[in-house]
């Protein structure tokens, strides 16, 4: 049962078979989640997930043309990364992970996580159960030594702060979901993103267009992604955001999402955006 303040997410729409329009060869899904019935959920939390497992993602990946993936710790598990680590252990060559950990996590535990394929720590200012920007003072120097990055789930008002923190701590940052910027039009948020990408310390996930306020037929998303692909193709990461948590009324269609992704990223930039940038970030060591 879901708590009154943690509504149950919709299940993803089942694909009938392999898509006719597949993602580019070598595509890496840089942001997806898996769950386990046996794992306790945080209270309070922002949502109650459908229990979709690694096997479900592997089936989905095969239908849409994803080669490798990056598991991101969902907020509903707080700092208990056991579900994520179990999944990594099953597919150590194909998967990498981004965890949520307490600021006082010891060096031995960080080394263990690194051996399991973890490559980053997630800061989440939008959901219950995450850790905040204050955790970086303790974590940043030690994860920098491991070659990890910091993933930020933040809004457009925090873009400049991400730029300042990555410079202060000498770390690489990754911003989720176009910083949840409005796209109708993008306005000042797009200028802020361009400035932070210019720093060469920050990458941006062009994921989850269904979470962004937009014009009809995702015209704003197409415009913004095409523009950023032209100016900063080496700073963008594609991701599915599967299984699309926090959708309670209408579920996104994965076939339409793949089509939109391919239409938004110009052909000349697709190899970098769908594969090369993520390879460098998550599989360099």
C-alpha cells in the first residue's frame, strides 16, 4: 500500500516488440532506476514506485536498442544502495552506478563502491530522501580522488550554484533532466545552462522531456536540444529516465520518446550524445 503522501506511480507502457526506429548503435542509457519488492521504502518519500527490476530494464533496453546503462539511486531508498549494487553485480561490464551516501561514509566503503562500478554521488533537492549540497564539503575531496562526479537533481534556480560548487571543489558535475527548465520558451535558463556548460566541468542530461513545461509537440524541447547539440555536443548525455517515476495520471510512450530523442539531436551529434560522452564519464576507469 502507498502512503497518502506517497502516491503510486503508473507502470510503463509495455512495448509490443522491437522498435522500428532504434536508438543509435552503442547507445548508453545514462539514467534509469530499478526496484525490489524486498527492499524497504523510505518514509517520508515523494512517490511509491512500481516494482520494475533489472530484468525489466534489460527487456526494455533490448527493444529500443540500448547497449549499456547507468543505474541511479532512487530517492525512495535513501542511502541504502543495496538494490542498485545487486543489479551492478549481475552486469558488471554493462552497467555503472550513481549512489546516494551519507557524508561520513568511510574510505573503505567508497573503495568498495568503486569496485562495484559506482562512478558518482547524487545530490537531490527535489525529492524526499536525498542528500543536499552541504554533503559536498565532506564528500567532494574523496570522490574526486576516485574519479567520480556529482549528479545534481536541481531546478533552474540552482544552475549557477552548480557551476560555483564544481569550480570550488574541482569536481565534474552532471545536471539531471535539463535542470527542469521551462521550454515555452526557455529564456534565461538556457543562457544559464550554456554558461555552466562553457566551464567544461558540467554535463547535462537531455532526459525526461515529459517533466518539462513545453509548447505543443515538444517543440521547445526540440529547439533547445538541437541548439545545445550544436554548441556543446561534448557536454550532453542521453537517458531514458525509465521507468518514468512520479507519473501518476498519464504515462509516457517509450516509442514516442525514442522518436523525439532522435528528432531532437542532429545526426552529426548523435554518436557523441548517445554514446561517446557517457563512455568517457562512466567507463574511463
